[in-house]
C-alpha cells in the first residue's frame, strides 16, 4: 500500500540514520559539512555524498510525488535508473538525488508531479478543460 506525501508526515529525527561504522567498510571517513536546504528546512550533509544520502540521514524519505496519484516516492534503485528520487535543485526539476552530489548552499525541493515545460515543477498539472474535450 502506498502513501501520499501528507500521509508520510514531516521529517522525523527518529527516522534519521547514518551508518557511522560498518562491519566490512570500517568507520565513516571524515568529510567536510555541506549546508543546504530541503523544502526550506536546513540540512547538513557530507561533502561528496549524493543528495539522497544527506536527506536520508536527516530523516527525509519523500523526495517526489507521482503526477496522477500523488503517491510519495523516495528512491528505489539508488543508481540513477528509476526516476523515483527526482527533486528540484535550485529551480531545475528532474534532478536524480541518488547520483547528484550535494553542494553547499543549494536549494532542494520536493518535485510534485511532472516537470512542466514552463519551468515550474511545483505547479500542479492544469485541470482538463471540458469545453475543449473531443
Ligand atoms: S533512486 Fe532510482 S534514479 Fe535515483
């Protein structure tokens, strides 16, 4: 069963997770902090990591919604193939968060629905006009 963006709620510190020490890979190497925002909220990431890693570590799981159903998506393949993690970065829609390194000062927002050619991915698709229906 899928959940909508509203049903998923807001970021929760209890959902935040970053593996600090891995059995096979060892301790997490040092990295500079990177400060950016997601939907206007400050997020701290690690230099060089993908946007999605920083968001997951901050407890953020919903990155986009589906155009028709509004169902929430938060990444699936994590290698740039499925489009489940598309976000808007500095006003540019359709950025795959799983393969895009986080950068200091970027403004990342949820992508609601489709990329609209007018450049505003946050607008809902226009309602069909019944007077022009075939
Ligand atoms: S999670 Fe599949 S493209 Fe990013």
